[in-house]
C-alpha cells in the first residue's frame, strides 16, 4: 500500500497541472478575443461625396456619369404604419442593397435622430418669407412641405447655440407668387442676409457654410445667383440640381420634386399588368425632348407623345399610363429636373433617366442602378434597343426595388420616418459633418 502512493500522487499532480494549463489557455484566448474586439474602430460616418452612377452593363456596356385627394393620403397613412412595423419585424430586410452602405445608413440615421438640431431664423416679413407654406400642392409642393415639416419636427431647436445648422427661411416661390421680379428678389434676399449677418454672430463663424436655404423652383436659382456669397458658401437645397446652373454636389442637396397630392395610389407588385415597353408625354422644352419626340413618336413599341396628354382625352389618362408601362422615360426639361421621375417611382414604373449633368436626389445614399436605368442623352437614338435588352428577370428586380424606395419620395404632414423630409435632413446631417469650424 505504501509503495502504491507515489503513482497516485503523481497522477493527481499531472491532473492538477493539466487543469491549470487548460485554464491558462482559455484565459489567453478570452483575453485575446476581447482585446481585438476593443480595438475595432467605431463605425464611421458615411462620406457625403456623391456617388458616380454607371450605366447598367446589360443596357449598352458603356459607362456614363450622372450628376446627375383623399386616396393618396390614405396611402401615406398606411405607409406610416408600415415603416414602424418594418423596422421592428424586418430590420435586416429593410436595409437592403438599394443603399450604397445599408449599415452606415442605419447607423447614421439613428445618430441623426438623436442629435441633429436646426435653428430657424425668426426674422423676416411674413408676406415675403416663408413663415407658413404658400401651398402644399403642385410640382413645387416639396418646398412647402419642407417648410411645414421642419417647424413641427424634432430637429428644430429654439436655442441657436445648440444648432448644428441654420435655416434661412426665404421663399423665392412665394415672392414669385406676389409678382416680384428677379432683380427685386435678389435685392430682397441680399438685404435680408445683410440684416441677419449684422444681428447674429453665426454666419461669420463659417462664412455661411453651416447655413442652408430651400427652393423648389427654377426661379430660386435665378433669384439667388445674384447673391454670390450665398450661392458659394451656403448649402442650397434645390429642385434644379444641374451642374450648369452652379450646383455643387458635395455641398448642395438635390430636393426631390414631388407632384403631390398624387392623383392615384402607389403602384407596385403588378408586373403582369405592365405590357407597354416605354412611355413619355410632355412638352418639348429642351433639346433632348425634341430629339426624343422626333425619333420615337411614331414607334409601335414605345408610347412617345410630343405633348402632355389633354384632360379632354379622359380622366387621369396620363397617370394611368404609368400603371401599364415597364419603363417611363424621364428626359431633362428646361431646368433638367422633372417631377416625372418621382411620378414614375410612385406609380411603379421604372424611371429611365435621360439627362446629362444631373445629380439625382439622395444619390449618395441610394443606389439608383438598382431601381432605375441611367442613360446619357446621346443614348436616345438606341433607346428601344437598350430597353429591350433588359431581361424580364432584370426588370422584375428593378421594379421590386422601386417599390422599396417609394417611401423615400413621399412627403407627409406630420413627417414620417424615412420619408422625403427625413432623407433631405439626413443629407444635411452628412454635410454638417464635413463643415470645418
């Protein structure tokens, strides 16, 4: 018995050493894991540099830069309820590849909701400046909706010292409605800004880089170009985002021109009803529209009209065409931008952007190639061939993605999460982070 003790003690000793060694290895692994985890950098903010949109390879194989009543109200209310449900139940499904960086968009949007503050200057003649919206209808409704939404949103602050950005509430649209000439508008805007600069210290901190104004009318571009320090320094949120009118994509924001209220409910999940290849009807008020009408107005597969469809033809004939068409042609107009793009999105018709020098709304957030066809104006001569080369599967994918982005091109009052107002605010939030104080 005595002779058997040493082997037992030796066995216990090996067992103890093995346990200690195992514990040490586990501790080392745990320490290493948490050390690497702690060293991971926080998720960065998405840069506001605009994306370059490329022509889908299935179309032409070449690249192009694009810098590119009661019923509708029911639809909007329905969407408001759906947004919350999607966020709670299908969070991963909501943030899909229709966004350039889904995770960054989600992260930044949440940060924006928690922190972003905007101060609205209270000064100004109510008859000239937008203390209340002039109207919330028609193709310039986006301007009115923004003015109303910002006043009832969580982003507004009464304390300018808490503000990240400053909103200059001037409305060239309202001045135009009063018959003010462009020359007088420029003088009014200049005098108003001079008054703000003299009364408040905020403009001079950044020479206006943390200030912005909103206008959804081509008259707004003309009325403010006579105030160069405003155009150059402040953020312009405009519905005419053409490079040839001084739009600066990394500074300015493209405001979606939405023709609200929509005459008919949103289209979507109705691919089988879309039997017409392409559709456009409108005024020939630009070179590309003249060419489009001349080349394709007699084609049997493309429904191209060289004038807007007369109401005498029937009730809502123009809008109903969107429901029956796969691709809706969106050529640049006199000021490049057109409400036809958001009409196409609302009615579920894949927009075909036919315009040079146009910065698409939310282009640095949304991947437009996932729900639209982006073409150069020179592609108008091969338009039918390009559209016919898009397979049925590719069209279905574009259409389904189009339905997903409809909420981003809808204005609501009060504003609804992820709607057009919040997307514009998000764009401003991104630009705030590159302003150097």
